[in-house]
C-alpha cells in the first residue's frame, strides 16, 4: 500500500494510553488502539459473528485496559497483534489495518474485508 492510500483520522493525542477509538475510513469502521505507547489499527469486526466489537461508542477495552473485548460474547484480543486469547473465536484474530504515525497525525488505510 502506498502512502497515498492512507488517510489522516486523528491526532496522536486523540487516543489515550491503553484505550481505543473508532474512525470511519471510507466504508470501513476502524479501531485505533494505543497500547504500551504503540498505535495499532483493526477493522471493527469480530471474527466470531462478523459484528462490531462494541455496543457503546469507543468502548473497546476491558476494565483493566489490557485487552480489546467483543461486547457481544466477551472475546478478548491482544491489542498489539489482534490475536484472540479467549472466547468463541479463540485462535482467530482481528483484521489488521495499515497504520502510520506521521508527525502528530495517525493515518490509516483500508484492509481486505473479511469474507
């Protein structure tokens, strides 16, 4: 993916440590998470039922801020790689989205939509 395929979605200051926010990138809902000082992005799409992870806006992390959680069935995902640790989709992973930090802006691209 070339840099021209990315779009700016927010400032690095818009996503707090150990939290996540949702942004629209074209027709895709993308979750940007900051964990251990690093940014990662995933489609807002649980591999179990193909539904969004959250019920409430920008509520993606567990109570301790350690894992992304699917509000529907409680599946837990590692924020640094999207791997599912527990729940009905254990062993699957969230779909990673290209992300670049450019200065103080976060830029994300599109991911191949899951089947």
